[in-house]
C-alpha cells in the first residue's frame, strides 16, 4: 500500500471502499445496461419486421395540417426531452464514471481526502 492509502485508512470520514470491487460493479452495470438497450432494439426491429398487418387509415374530419402533424410534434418533443435528460445525467456524473472505468480510483479518493482535510 502507498503512503496516501495508509493515510486515507487512518483518517476519520475518509472513503473506505475497495477500488477493484467498485470497478467490477461499474463494469457489470455498464454491461447490463448495454445488453438491455441492444435487446430492446433487437426486439423492436424484430416486431416491426414480423408484424405484417397493414396500417389502416383513420378518417380525419377536415384536412387541417395541425391535426395531422400533432402526433409527430408530440413524439419529437418526447424524444428531445429524453435525450436532454440522458445527456444531463452524463454531464453531471462523467468524472465519477471515468474514475470507475479507469485503471484506478486513487485520484478520486485523493480528492475526497482533500475535501475532508479542508
């Protein structure tokens, strides 16, 4: 163990988590998430290809372009809000994610120790 690790263990309030365990957990969660997303994509593509039912037109009273394009606007807004939320989460947690996926969490531990010392 290094001198900084020994200091971290002896300090009250300092982080005492295991680097390898945290790294393994993060890799597992990342792999699980990617697998779920790919599985959902495959299921949706399979469902679209297999479903052979033709689309039935819905008669629309009047020919207002607003009525026709309203569902498209709603879908676009939903996609935009979802992507914005996703990227906000990534922006706010990318340093910690890089630390978990990196070769070690020493710099994260050191920064937490410096905050405790301040």
